[in-house]
C-alpha cells in the first residue's frame, strides 16, 4: 500500500507540474503588447482579442517588460515608472535627467533609456537598475538621434541619425557588462535612417526612406562576431519593392517587413534570412503603421487612419501561410 500511495503521489505531482507549465506557456506564448497614446493593450493572438492593460503618460513612446513581469515606461515628463500588470498598481519610479524615450531592459534587469537632448558631449543614454529603482550611470558620446535598438547577448546595438549637415548615420554597441559605448559602423547621411533587427548571429540593417523621399531599397547584414558587413541585399534582389518601411521581425528563418511595392501598393515582404532572397510580397490595404509581432503563422500589425474625431487605430491579424487577413479589430481607450 505504501508503494502504491507513493506512486499515486508521484503521478499527481507530475500532473500538477505539467498542467501549470502548460498553462504558463499558453498564456505567455499567445500574447503581444501594443502601446497607443499612453495606453498599453494586451493582444491575445490565439483568440484574436484585445484588452486594455495599463495606462502610462499620454506621451509615452515606448513601454518594455522587465524579467520580473513589471512594465516600465514614461509616467511623467522626466520620470520612468513601473506598473504591475496583475494589479495595475505603480510599484516604483526613477527620476531621470531628461525626458525618456525608448528603452531596452536586459535579463539582468538593467534599463537603457534614450533621450533626445543634445549636449556638448552629444546625445546620451541613462542606465537604471530596475530592481533597486535607481539611476546608476549615464553613457555620453552618441552623435545622433536614436532611430532603433536591439539586444544580442550582453550587447545593445543602437542606431542613430546625425543632426548636422553633412553628417553620418551610426551604429553603436553598448557593452551591458561594463556600460561602455563603441562606434562600430557609420555611413554618410542621405535619405535613409537605419532600423536594426537580430536573427542568429547576424544584425540586419534596414535602410528606411524618410517621408516623401525616394531612394533604392537596401538591407545590409552584419556578422556580430566580427562586426563587419558580410552581405548586402540590394534592389535587384528586393524585386517588386520600391521602399523598405521598417525593420524586420523573424519567424522560423523568414524575415518579415512592411514595404511599398513598385505599383505603389503597400505590402508585406517575406525574406529568406539564409540567402536574402525574397520569398513573396503580399499587397495589403492601406499603409502599415507598425509591426507588433509574430506568433507562429500569425503576423500582427497596426494601421492608423486620420479622422475628425482623432486617429482610428486598428489591429490586424494576418495569416502568413494563407496570405490573408484573419481579423481586424478597432481599438479605443475605453476597451
């Protein structure tokens, strides 16, 4: 009887652990997050549903989740604050030397916050400890306005657009172990800004045209071990594409990015990340505001339409395999 009871107890423990792991995996894997006018929405990709989660400052341009689950974003003009998504309570704030814009939070719970304030030492990044909720360092010497950033291992890669004439566009690497800044790539500023994406050990540098500008589409690929450009995906490979509109997101070896097609339609491009070949271009109705994320075969993106009553924002669920939209949901602050 004792052996039988032990076997039964062991079976119950295994079942309990499996059920909890499955439940946690399901909730985390099906959710994406979207920020609009300071309101953070949770998007469930499986059920195509959207709900209001948290409210930050109405001008907050970015919100990121720390490893402990709390969301950090601008809560007043010069303040970064954290909120608990379970309770909605604010759990801490950090006073900053200037208005916070974009941020990256590392697995070690350090936040790297960009500012649009030009000083005698260039632009700078504030470094904060989200566990201790305090400012710990300032990294100076960035010679342009932030345009994009991405995390790879213990490094943050940050793109910046020079503000002088003439000037450069830059890519910097921030070593998060030493909090030191290294310039690793630059080019003369023309009609582009850089948007950065990482897949494997490669950094994809998308040349995104400025508004009302016309320049050939281009994507560069950098080996992150050597920090050298190893290939360029040029206009002859980016067939049927006249403009790259944003950086890439990846799913199972396929890079996905918004574009303008040569017939002036807006579209979604699918790119083989291994060889840089275009797999397909899919026309869509109207301009894509931004890609929110991709889960499995479902791409989620937003569109924005101007109206007298204010911007109308819609979230679109797009099945990449079937090449068709599954559902579009209009969002508002009262959801």
